[in-house]
C-alpha cells in the first residue's frame, strides 16, 4: 500500500534525481511523453512544464498514487508497467524509481526500443542502494525469528535487484541504442527524530507494511528505529547523513 503523504515527506530529495535525469534528455518537441510509475504526480508535472505542447501520459500500479496524481490535475491511469505498450507517437519514456520493483525490468528495457520510433528516448532512474546498511537491516529484521512468521509471503529486493550502469548500457546498446549511463551517490542530510526510518517508510518498507495491520506496522517501526539510528547516527547539529546511490540510463532509439 503506497502512501502518497509518506512519499512526499522528502519530495525535494526524491525529485532531485528526476530533474537530473530529464536534464539529459535532448528531445526538443516530443509528441508524447510517457511517465511510467508516476507516483503522486509531483515529478510528472515537471515533464508537462518542460514540454507544454506534448501529450503527457502518466500511469502507476498504485490506485492511491494515481488518485493523488489525479487530485494534482494529471490525467493518470492505473497500469502495471509490465503491461504498458507505447503509442506510435511516443517520443519520450520516463521511469523514475519504479523499475527496481519489477524483476522483469531488464526484459522491458530490451523490448521497448523495438516498439518506439527512431529517435525516441528511454530515460530511467533507479535506486541502487539495496546493499546499503538500511536495506540489509530491514531484510535482517524482516527475516528474524520474531518477524518471519508474521511475514510468510514477503518478497524483498536484494542487491541484484538493480544492475550497474554498464550492464544497462550493454543491454540497450545491443538493441541499437546510443546510451548514456551513470551513477550518483547523494549524501542526503535528513532532519527529524527518526529521519532514516521516515525515509524508508515511504518506499522500502511498503512491501512489509502491505502484510501488516496498523499495530504491526507500528511494532515493526519500533523494532527497526534503534537499528537504523545505530547505523546512521545523528550528527552534532541534529541532522543525519544518509548516502543514497542512484543508477541512471538515457538511451536514444536507433531503428535506422
């Protein structure tokens, strides 16, 4: 169950990689721009601002996120990214912090160039921090003797959920694309009593929270909070540094 309010708690920090991703897209006047995994629509609005004459197509598999995007004025639809098929006029495809949740995303990236017109751009950003202390701690707690029986169907992402930039570059170059791929580690300076817990509550904890009632979510947070505080101690000024690695890929389709 995705929570738009939790996700938007760190809206500026979460939007920064998106801004840097779309800054590398060189298409001047796209006919259609598709945002796959639009979330609450705060980032999608940047696409409409940059390309005001384009048809902006927004979708997400979370009804709650789509409802928030619609409330923000976007014509968003509920759709699983695996089921998306591009219209013939799609010149830009953007997927921001979505494909890491899709085990088959490499197959999608291999398929899309053959479905898009020549010169179209595929722009993707994914967290690459599944081996970070925060995620290791979450996995260890969720699979502990205390919690595993309460989360019998849980499937968590591991370090291999997202590849390195070179692997994505190789995959798309093999489909004839011109590829720009890179990674960036942002050192987020977070504020609050439990800042890292607040951050992961809007993303990494979602699969766990989907399996728990409100009481169980509170209990999991209470068990997790001191572990994260030990791994990410507060600084003398009260803020907490939270390194966050991101993987970026921008590919130009070449069908000629």
